C-alpha cells in the first residue's frame, strides 16, 4: 500500500472518530496496517492525515504491538492486513430481512466477515443495508471461522423445538430415551463461546494452577480407569461409585448394593475445577459455592471425596511460565435462517431474556432438564434471516423484535447486468409495490445470472410466474397485469 493510500485511510478514521476516540483510532491504524508501515515515514503520515505530529507515537506503538502479537500468533495476517479476531461490536443480535432473492443468506457471510475484521458498527450496518455488491469481501475469513468450528447454522420450521435448540431428551444408540448431555445446537455453540471467553480472561498464574490441577486430574483418571477395568467400578463411598468416564465428567451411581437402583449421574470436571479455584477445604465449603451446578451442591460429599483424591496426588509437576500462552478471545456465531417460521417463544424459552446485550456474561438461568446453570457470553453473535413476504412474519414475538437490530435488505437494480432483465425487474416491482407493498418486490438474485433470452424465458416461466400466482391469489385482474408485464399474456392461466 502506498504512503498516500495510508494517509487517506488514516484521514477517514480520524474524521469519523469521536473526540474521545481519536487516540485509540490512531493506535488501531498502526495495528491494522503494521506491515504496510514498515518502510514508511510515520511522522509524515501522522502530520498529513491529522495535522498533529504527536500522533506519530501512537502509530508507532500500534505498529510495535501488532508485531509482538503476530509473533505470538494472537493476530493473523490476510491480504497484507492485520486482522483482529475480537470485534468490539456492541450489537450481538442482528436480523436480516427482506423479500425473496435480495441476498439475505449471502449477506450474512459478509456481515460476519466485517465483524471479524473489526469494522465499526456504522460501517457494517450501512454497508449491509445498501446491499451494493455481493463479491467484494474476502471469503477466506469466513472459511477460517468454519474450520475453527466457531459457527453453527440452523433453519427454523414449525416442528422445531426447545429440545432441538437448547436441551432435551432423545433416543440413544440402544433406543432408550435419555438426556442429550451435549445439548441442542444453541447450547453447544454458546458453551464453546463461554469457554473461550472465560479462558481468555485468565492471567498466567491462574492458568498455571489450572494446568497443574489438570495434570493431577489426568493422573487420577488413569488410576480410576485401571480400577474400573479390574473391579467394574471405583468406590467413592459405600453408597456411591464411579462407573465410567466421559470427556468432560465422571459418570457415577449410588446404592451399589442394589445395582437396579441407578441414577447414572455426571460429576462434571468444571465443578471440580471450581473447587480448586475457590480453594475448598471442607464439605461445607462446597455447599456454599454458587458457581457450581446444583447436583454438585446436592452431592457435596461425593464430589468433595473425589476432589480430595485428585489434589492428594504427590507427583512432582513442574510448569515453565514461558510455556504458558494466554488464550485469545474469539467471536462465535449462530445463524438462524427463516427464524419467523418457528414458534419463537417455544424455541427460545427462558433464553429470550438472556440474549439481550446487557444480560450477556451476567445473568444466568437453571436449565429445566439438566438443572445446569447457563448464561450466554458476549462473544456469541446471533444472526437471523427473515422473509418479509412470509405470512408467518405476523407471528414474530414482540419480545424478539425488541432484542434484535433489524437490517432491511432491498432489491438492487444495479446488480442486474442484463438490460432486458433489469427493465423487467423494474416494471414488475413497480406494479407489485403499487398493488401490494414494497416488501413483496422481487429480489435481484432472480435476475443476476441471466445472460441471454433463453435464461430469461426460463426464469420467467419457472421462477417468477409461480411467485406471482402466490402474490395475486384470488386477484385475477392484477395477476393478469403482472403476467402481461412478464410477457406471458398469451400463456394459459394456471391459477
């Protein structure tokens, strides 16, 4: 990038920043464009762009920080640009809505890419709302998110339920009904985001303690596996025993004398980590903890005995502080397509409150099936799409409307290159807007791939005409006018 291009970019950033944000804006410039500033005159750029020589220090600091973070792999480079993975976007719930074919599904990828790239809120919303182009963003950013499994995609429908979305009972491999421990699609992505968010906040000393406890836990698991293999169980007390091990918990039962009477409960490792974090030393300490699941409080005796077994490990564990790398905070996303086709109140349940931006990280609920405490982290974005012509739009819960920021996607004639197709789209939408309303206008995607008359004829007959039949159902007069505009007036009416 040339020096003049850097000056122009910095001018825009400086002009758009509020008075209190000037310094951070300049600092961010140094971070984002570190590689392009390597051989440039930072002082000249600062003076020409801001008129203030003192800002060269902030640019230099930003450049140095980017270099350090890049070396620690906390930043990644793309197209000679350093990209922050952690956006500061305040809006976490975004709804893309509009008529069929306006690019809602396509634009969620662009929206996510802009969030990842650290674009400010106004730039993101203005760009998406204008819907000007469809291929001017780097798709590799979105592909990286998919590879890192930081995104989930789901389509709502009339049979979709809370049990699918959050948690519920499902048949296992044996055909028996049991609680799905992983939870529904929303709970899974939310748990991932929460784990990343909490890990990123930990300091080196805390991470070191957790690593040591994890190694002690691993040693205990190895000992436990041997005993389960030999005896069929590991005794916690005369009444309780561990029967097997999951990836994130011990499975335990009570009343070993009566094997028919089983609970098949789960002692989650995260609760045992909470014991370590809070330095519990008695069973009463466990009962007082508010950060653990209700089952851990209820069965404090069993949990505390297992915890004591773990920490009593006397093996010498040495950790080099230089080997401890802080976890980078990242964004996670769930994309809900056709959100208005589902029963919102039923699917979201108590989470309709937790998704609010000011409730993230702070408010939590106890889930009805697992009894686990659950909250939604601030690094999880909920992006939904909604068809504005769908009759079920009227059923959108007012509570959901209040919790989402709505971005209307409009048809864009400029994206249609074939002149005949463009004229047809313009005339049809004028008629539709006049007779019904503008929310029913045809989207540009119907016309974008038309190259010749054969393409146009196919789209008219098999894509647009059926849609018009639906739009003007029981309105013969206006349907005939639409068909005339379509140029199919001589075709038999198939209504």
